[in-house]
RNA sequence: GCCCCGAUGGUGUAGUGGCCUAUCAUGUAGCCCUGUCGAGGCUACGACCCGGGUUCAAAUCCCGGUCGGGGCGCCA
C-alpha cells in the first residue's frame, strides 16, 4: 500500500483494518491497515450510496473494511512558513465499500493508543495485541529466526526429525513432568526430545535436529521460564562437545547475520516503539566467533574473585551469573561441568578432573549475559557406563531399557544441545520477558487463550 | 515452594483517614469545524478486586481470600 504515483486514476480495491475513522458531516477518512502497510480511504457523501457512507463514517476502529475507488494524490497538509512540502502521498477516493466485519467498541486493548497496557491484559487479548506494529514485528522476527536456524542446520547436513511428545517415563529425571492418561496407560508430556534424538543418531541418521515443544511441570514464575516452550535441539554422531559448540555458534552467527542483512525493517519497528516508551533501542550486533569458552573451573574462580560465595561443585546460580556477565556480557560457553551435576547421559573422561579433583563431564551451557540459553554436551555412548551413571543417580536401569538397549549394538560417540528459542529471541529483540516473544504462553497460571 | 510488592472507569494512572459527588490521559458517544494526516475544539459517559474488621468517618488502616507484578530456587 505504499507508493501509488503510477496508479493515479486507476480503480483499485483494498481491504484492511480500520485503524482510525475520522471526519463528520460530508466527509470521512478511514486509515486502512493490512500486512503490507497503510492507505487512507477518503469518502465523500456525494460519491456513493447514502447507506454506504453512513456505514463508513460510523465504522468502529479495527473493523475490517473493503473499499473500491480511484487512486488520487492526497491534498498536501498545511505546512508552516518556510518548511518544505512533504513528499506526495496517495489515497483511495472511495466509490463503494463494504464493512466486512464490524469491531466491538471500545477495544479491550487499543491498537494505536498511546497508553501502556499491562502484559497480562495484552495476553488475554493477544489477537488484538498482535495487531500492534512492534508486537507483530517481533513475531515476524521469530519466524525468521526459526527459518535461518533451520536453514543453517540443513546446510551442515542435519536432518529435521520429530520425536514423540507423549512418553511413558521421564526422559531425564530431575524435572517434574505433566502426567496424563494415554488411554488406559499412565503417561507424561515430554520434557525434552533428548533420548529420542540419540536413538535416531544411533540408528544412523547421524545428524538430526528438531524444533518442537517441551513441557516442564515446574512452578517457576520468572521472566525466562514457561511450562511449555519451543526448543531448538540437535544431535550429531562422531561429534564431541566442542564440535557441537561450534555448530551452535555458527548457527547463532548465521541467524544474526541474516537478520542484520534482511530484517532491519522489523528491528526498526520495534525500536520505534521502544523510543516512544523511552526504552533502550536494540541493535543487531553480529557476535564475533568463536564465543568465549569459560570452563566451569574458571567460572568458579571468576565468581570467587568477584565477591561471590561459591565452591567447586556448587551450581552457578543467577547471582553468580551476574558476576560472570560483568566480564562477558554477550554469548559465552560454560563447558566442563562436574559430572555430579549433569544427567546420566552426559559423557565423562575419567582422566579429566576439576581443580579440587572432582570428576568433570563434557556437559556445557551457553549463556548470554546472566541468562542461560542452552545446555548440551557430549553423550555417553558406552552402555556399561550409562547403566552405572543411572545407578549412581539412584535411577533404575531397568526403567530405561527402551533407551539403553539402543546402545548395545554399536554406538557412535555423539553430542548435541537444546536451545530455548524464546530466550534467543529475548536477546535479539530486547524483550524483557519471555512471554513477549511467545504468542500464547503457558505459565503457572495461564492456560488460555 | 520461599521472600517482597501491588489491585481505582475498556486501557494506563493520581490519590496514604474527612478537602473524593475520586485526578489526568486514552477510549467510547455526540456536537462543532474540517481534505484531516499523531487533526483540532466542546460536551457527556464510564472505576475504588471480593469478604470480614477498626473508626463518628475507609479508595486510604487491619485480617482473610482471589488475581496480578518483581526476586529466588529449578531450568531451555
């Protein structure tokens, strides 16, 4: 709906949401909006049926309207003395119109109102919230991020797969699962595609990825957690932890590069809103490769030196991450965690010990600033070690035969990771809450819409 | 699960015991003007989360509930 000089005098039809309806008496201005932009429809009482004009003039905001008429150059606005005339704009002089669907008034969430709306109200009315330009831009960006990530993994030879979301038993342990009934059998919603990715690799697919939902029945209530989230997961045969970290940083680098090259207009829309809210603007700074690697042992030292209370073997908590983020504000990997803190399927090399002699693993995290984006690692492919790990973690190997049996017939060393899509988007869009970048988030207290 | 905070028109807010018949913006409805363009001017409409309690008097203080926000834990 932009331009128009070459269309002047042509008859056209256009449909969209009525963003504003102005004018009384014999004229009306309707600003129509669709996915491509805005166009003003100019209606004169004398130019159409009386009923049509009345319907247009009294149309409520956000009603969908189709107009037919001729393209004309707008009359230029009055400008102050000495100011240059603005560039020519075009409009449709309406000859006929149809109200396709009338919007109720008032709107629960104003689409163009200069009033800040709370997140909860916005999420209750997401279909209207999504009509706001910056919100729409964020979800277009989300689509792009998924596309670029997928493109990149395919370019590195990964096969897209889908794993079951209804599972019979916990796939990792640790987190709480949502129980459900699968006909007459108790079952759960999957917390991760982890074990199934591995089974696919063992079966010879070699390099797989999945973009799919994961469910966690944890009663967390923070800006970065949801109970249903989409994760970007990969698994690759003949790879170790360092290999898949490289895959990941190349993928993120590719996503940022492509967004910077193709989607700056979406970032601009987001920044226009941020400007109006006095918020910091976002910039698409393509991160340098390689990302810093800060081993767990080094991270402990950084936290200690920064005044944090922590000992080797402790988890690196959010307030510790703040200390690390002061030195490494962007993306950074945290490899080589203690084996005792990692799940049973993570690989360890008996020769690799930490500064206090504890067994290290080949598990790693990727953080951006204080926030964890990823966890991943090289996987244990030796079935006897796998079963010993299960016993060490008070899990019964008998319960995991559906998984461990896959390792009895020759297993390639392999590695992989899972990346929270929404968390990556928070970084890219500067969103302060994961709910901003999830269309219909599921959290502790929200199951609708 | 733990700690802290909050709930006022459709939306965002002001208000900390009587000045509240509750502020402002936005909205909605209407009028005026009008080829507006973030249009403008005028008028009207519309709210103190629920239940107890304290007090002569409660939007305001106390208790409980509900809902929401922030932080932590846990994680992606």
